């Protein structure tokens, strides 16, 4: 039985990984929160890997506040880049394969066809820059790694666009949602399944894109959430092409998922189908 360490256990992907782990009985999983294991604390991290033996580490711990990162640059890079470098070093010393979660925000959004893993990166905000730096650190330090870039992650857990829309629907009768960005909503439960399949099937090391298929604006995503929850009539939803933010965002960040689909021999769910599956589940 292979042993897997999963960081960021209280995050939405961490929780989805915990759910998915029940279906992957070949893995013995250890879930740790920031309080139990802070990846920024290098000495504690090294000591933990010496005390316990792992075959794999799935790192979901990250600084994810896209807006706050513009002002909290040092903290974003500390968690998303410097700590990731340390984790990579520790994994190398202890012969642990690292699976790290990255983002579509490593791209600038000027392309108008789905981004390939090999496309040039050029982040337009601090969050994207910090995540790209983390990717680069892993590649320089550790050969035995998987980096999964994903997009617009949501689930039934924690604060995300899906849970926020449901909360807003209860509090407001009118909502204005932007059409200025196009990407792909991705069910974190699907990503959790993919993480375990990567470890199970052991494809070639490197970068892989994973999202659900298709594309949408944030307005499209909101409209689908209300539609499939049967609450469209209770919310007046408006399109807007302007949305004031501190951080610039890529206008187009759809990911091409052909590589991971071929590597794992899987069919990937369309984002609307996956949204409906989540609603039926919860």
C-alpha cells in the first residue's frame, strides 16, 4: 500500500481529496492542516518527513487570495513559491513524488484557443506570478513531480464562486456578473479523482492541464448555478462587461486537457454536467 501525504486538508480541494480517498483503497492517506504542518516552516517540514515515510505528497496548500495578493506580494510568494521550493527539496531527499496544484492564471489570457501545457506563460497578477514561480522551483529541484494546472475551482466546501452565488441568491434579488472573462468552471471533486488517478497510473512526470470541458463566462456559470438549483426566477441576473478588481485577470484562460485525457485514458466531464452532478450529490 502506497502512503500519501496531503497538505491543505481544510481547503476545498483537501476536503474533496478526503472524500475521494475512500474510493482509492490502495492508498493510505495522511491529511494535514496548516496548523499540523506548515509548509513555510522548513525545519518542521524536514522533521515531519524524517519521522514519517511517504511515497507521494499532494500539495494543495496555497495562498489563493487573488485580490489580496496585489498588496500581500511577499506572503503570496512565501507560500506559493518559497515554501514549494522547500517542499520540493524535502521530497527529493526523502524520495517522495510530488503532485502540486497550479493555476490557469500563469497565462496572460491573450490567446483565443485553449492553452496547452507548452504555451508560453506570462501572468498578469501577483497570484499568477507566485504560482508560476512555484512551478519553476519544482521543475528545477525535483524530477519526480506532477504539476496540475486547473481553473475556476469550486465545490460544496468552503468559500468559492458556487457557494457564494447560493449565498447571494438568498440575500439579494439582483446580481450583476461579469462577462469579461472566459474560462472553465472545474468541480474540485473531479480534480480530486484525477489526483489519485495520476498516482495510480503514474504517467510521465511534468505539467498537465485539468479542468472540466467547455467554456463559460462568470455570468454563464452563475446562470447555470441558479438554473440547476431551480432558483432562476427568484434572482434577477444581469450581465456586465466591467468588474472593478485590484488584480488584473486573464480575459481567456480555457485549458486544453488532451494531454491528461490521453495519459490517463479518461473522458472528462463537461462543466455543466459536472455542476449538475454536484447539485444532485449535495
